């Protein structure tokens, strides 16, 4: 399935976000989070990966996830973008009770331009991006040449353990019968 583009422009994304959900309407939660991110004019969607079904990571005794990645153009600084992502998680009902626990939505800032940062509030690129196939595979769809730790995302994705990761197939529409 080809990468879905939000517009006909070839704008290079400023930032890449990873989204995931394992509660309720998982794909719908991701779609709502993307819509909320882009409702203000300071964030514009440039590209979006397919949705992927993935096994839980870190804490494995929970339901499967749907994950996707997006590329955006934004006027926000990285810290402001991170706050916006956390606000949207909160608005959609995310409760942070346990690390890597079940969540309605998770919106991670994976990379921002070529920025490298490491402080308590924000680490860029995301510190676990190279360890997670559920991030690397969709990210490689939309940004195969993005450099993370000196290596293109496509190479990280090719080396990732994809066990339990598969594209979500679009639901088939029922065609009414004719007599």
C-alpha cells in the first residue's frame, strides 16, 4: 500500500511522530489524535504510514496495539510539540498508571529536524526508536532516509525483529446483494 500523503506538496517534514493505541477503537484513536494535532494551523500533516498491528512491548500481558507514524511540518519548537502531544493524549483519556501499560493513545516525538537533545524533559531522537519494530517499520515507509544515530531508518527497520508486526488490512465494505 502506498504512503498516504496529506497534500500534493513535497514539504520535508520537520518532525516525525509515532502513535499507538491498545484500548477501544485503536485505529480510530490514532485517527482522532492526528485530527486533533492538525486542527490548529501550526501543525500540518505531510505524510502518514499505514496502520500496523503489533504485539505489546515492554509489558506483554495486555492487548495488541495499532501503531502508525506521521511526518509533520510545524511552527512549534520541539518542547511545544511535545506538550501538544501530551495534551492530546490527556484529552483522549490517557491515564499514565504504569510504564508501558495499556493506553487509549500514545503520541511520541521520534525526531525533530536534525536535532539531538538529551535532557530530562526531552530526548531526541526518541531514546528507544531503534529498538522498536512497531516504530521503525512504519517510520521507514515515510522516511526511509531519516538518519537516526548515524544510520538510515530503512537499515534499522531491515534489522528489526518484526515478530508479531503486520499491516492492518482495511475492513472490507459489504456490498448489498441484488436480487
